């Protein structure tokens, strides 16, 4: 049987590039990141926290000028590219965009901003001044869905994502400083809203995945990115839709599989927090793709601790470990 390899990887780039293009300020980061990208050696690379820039005096949309400089002279320089758009569709945001690079053609790309899930409403009780009305809870960033054409003309649906971090969302009048809350009531309500945002994004993701299952027979689907969620979290469980949770074996074919579970437990971490290993970056795949998986790695051997790192020094690489998966796909007809 004829086969061909595909390597898929995800990497949170730790807010790469300033919001203004400053090439000289990128020298050290580029020197640190290029060997990591070369080591990843992906055919499809999902990046998170990519910042977009404007050239001084330019009135046009933001561009990924810092990324262009990083990829210059690398294997990724000529890859196809798709990136997330602002909610109004007018180009990328200044900070924390999603970007997918692919050796294979990207035929479709769309940013999912409440495309499948309406913003839930919440009447915050700790607002100061108090506002006696429900306000919509909107996502902080979209999900980037790309449809990639493989060498045998089959398609791979890739969902690049960065879910809300487990940090309390702002509440009007409840912050003394950027990092200090006025009351425990305010912090608790903000933390609750953060969890709603994360679970809501996961629900939107799951609805989009189910659309793909309904339109294709045994589709190749991959979810890759920073879930800001551990293996047993609500967000991961929503995305996976395990038959044990649905209670219906006939729905098992729509379950997604977290490939990170293939890694030995003592190596199963993508960040360090006060020396404690945690898994928050994942690759989830459909059954058809899971059956083709041959290798899974977390490149975490030189990972800095996100808390213990000196605050007066910026990290040159990332607090996140790259995660990669290898597949050997049978050539279709």
C-alpha cells in the first residue's frame, strides 16, 4: 500500500513580535526560536500568540512582519499561510493571533467568532458602579479552521485554537491595579466568567467539528493548540465528546482522541508552573487520523518555568513546549 508521512505540530510563541515592527529588537528571539522551529520540522504548524505589525505611517491592515523575518531562510518561508481575523473580518488583531503554516495547499480558512454559539448573557453583581442588566460574554479570540488538501487530494480539517486562560476576567470597578483585585467577590465572579469563556469556546469548537463529521465520511480532523486546560478539564471533555460521557456507543465514531495520552506520564507536560508540570497544549484527532498516528512528542527538555523566570528578563523562546504528531497516511484514490 502506498503511504505518505505528515507531521502536525503546535507551538505557542509567547507573544512573538511587538505591535510595532522593530527588527533590531527581535535579533535574540529569532536566534533562539529558529533552531526550535527547525527541530519541529512540521508539514503543518499551528502557531498561537502571533502579533501583527504596521510599518510606521502605514494606514493599511496589520501584517506579520516579525514572522516574515523569523521565517526568512527557513523551510517554512514558502509555506502556505492562514491567520485568524478580527471579529469584523478586517485583518488580524495587533496581539495574540492564530496562524497556520502548511506545506500543502490551504483551500479554506475561516475565523470562528460565535459562528456556532451565541454569546451567553450575564448580569455581573460586583460591577462598580452596578449595572442592572445582562451583558454578553464574548470570546477573547476566535478559532482558526483551515481545510488543507493533502497530496492524494483528500482533505484535513485543522482547528488551530487558544482558549481563554484560567485568569479572572475583568469586572468593572473591581481592580485596584492590573494584578490586584478590590474584593474576593469581584475576583470570584471574574474567575467564573473566565471559565464560561473557555468552556464556551470549547463548545463552539465541538459544534464546528460535528459539522465536519456530518459532511464527511471518516474525516481527518485535528485540533491543535493551547487549550489552557488539563486532560480532565471541562474544555477537553467538551472537545473530545467521549462515548463514556455521552453514554451512547453509536456516537463513538465522533469522539476525538487526545494524542498526548500516548506520552509517558513523567514526560507529559507542556509548561512548568512553580516547578509543577502541567499539560495545557494538546493535539486531538478523529478516529481515522488517530489510526494513522505513528509518533507523538513534547519537546520539553529545556522548558523554562513560567513563574520562577526572572520578571526583569523576557523569555527568548517560550514558556510552552512544542507538541508534534507524526502520521503515515494511506494514499487514497
